C-alpha cells in the first residue's frame, strides 16, 4: 500500500529507496534550512521532509554500520520538489527529480 504525503508549503520531501545488504547506521540530510539525522532500523524506504524557503541545495550522507560513508554532491531544490534517491552499497543515485 502506498500513501501520498502532502508536503507543507515551503518544504521539500526526499524519498529514499534502500537497496543495499549492508546495515545502515544513519542518514544525514543537510541544507541551509535544516540538518536531520535518522536511523533506519532496517527499513527499506523512508521519507524526509525539510523546510526550504526559495532556492536551496541539499546533501545526503549515508553511514553504514562499519562506519564507511557515501555522500552526494549538492542537489538543487526549490520548495515543493520531491526527489527520489536510491541507496546502494557504493552510491546514492537519483531516480527522479521533480
């Protein structure tokens, strides 16, 4: 079952699809307006919503249990954007960006 999430005004939502066999310790998403860290606890998908006023850039870092880390370069976003990113063993790739 899929639920649609309404993103509040002046916010961005980022959906993460987890396709790695490695255990993830945490996800960190940073932007000019927000810094959020979440623990997945074995989940294979998650959604992060953060405030974004106008144009901004966000960056994601995924830290695995063995303390290795993969990060994205900055992604340009505007309020209302809803990118979907996939995390694999060695990269974070963009599946869609709108």
